[in-house]
């Protein structure tokens, strides 16, 4: 029997996704329920804290994020989930809940190479999310929390493909062919719909997938795409890493107000490092 090629596997998965037959690991459902509960406008901080405590990994990240310089302007450390939620606000906590959904989507593969790919993809995602928040605030003047959320989910389609690699190893073992990007985007769009991602955020993620950066960057999509290109850890799905030998910040440096992009990133280095670390599931 002829070996299946990558495009064939993608077409099968895209057809399943189009019929609403997306398959997620069971632990994704738990994190998704937490995210949905936090969407309730009547949800109280005490209720949110109890929900988060049922998911220890998420609880730890909530406290870590609340203590990062990005959110802890006073320098006063918090040690409990309730206080952390109060400091962060529900929007940031919902973003973390969706981040856990995204991270867990890859599942616990028995194949070490698949687990390593998922770990590297999440490292890339954490850098992009942190950069998106800083760039939104300092460069594009977009809402920082929305940019953080968009950065956290911009690789959701890739995580889903990793979760299907046990069924179709060719998804990981073979290089992308011409036309694969369009199929992957179609799969990613179905995942975004299944997760009920707001249209404005979904549109921004689609800008990242399309890869067309407007200079100077101004939109939410530009924000996340620029962050994606600036991230020091590349996505393992990146098909063109060779052109990034030099810092993109240097090659597309621009003046923003009285500062340059390079200066803004240098000034934000501590914030970026702590935020990236806090987002590491």
C-alpha cells in the first residue's frame, strides 16, 4: 500500500472538521468548562477561585501571572488564587483558561517527538503572547488583554494537528507541501469556531496565518503577526526559518512616538521575560 502523503491526511482531517467531527483529549473539556463558567457575567471572584483550584496547573499559572511585573506594579506578592483573580481581572484569567485548552489540545502523546514538538510550540506561543501584549500597549495601541488572548491561541490549529499525529504520523514526519497552508488554515478556523473564539480575535489570528504584515503595524492582526515574527523561539511548523537569521526588530525598526521598536523591546525585556515565564504551562 502506498504511504499516505501529508496533504491527504490534512484533507481527511479538514473534511472531519467541516462536519463538526473534531476530536479533543478529555482534559480539554475540563479547561473549556472553566473558561465557559468564567464567561458568565454573574460569576463572582470566590466562585472563579473555586473553579480554578479544581485545575492545579491553571491555578499555579494564575498566581504566577498575577505576580509578574506586567500585573504586579506594586511589587506586593500574592499567594492565593482569589487575590490573584482580583488583581488580574476576569479577562486575563479567561485568557489563561483558553491557553490551557490550547496547550492540552495536543494531548499526551506516547511518542516523545510529538511531545517535544508540542512543548516547543508552546514555548513559541508564550513568547508571542507576551510580545503581543507589550506591542499592543506600546506600538499598535490595541487592547493589551485582547492581544494577549490572540497570541495565546494563534497556533491552535497546529496544536490540533499534533493531537492527530498518532493517527496520521505523516503530519509531523513530513514537510509541508504547496497548498498545505490553506488546508491547515481551514482546520484552524473550525477549531476556532468550536472554541467560540470571538470574531475579531479569530480575524486577527487569520492575519497571522496569512502572513501579510502591514507596516507600520496598527491592527490586532498586525500586532500578533509582528510578535510572531519577533519571537525568539520559532514554531516547529515554521516552513521558512532561514530568512530570520537577523533580528526582525532591526530589519523593520520603526519610530513609534519618540522611540524605536528596538528601544521599546529593550525597555520591556524584564516584563517580557516574566510574562513569558508565567505563561509556561
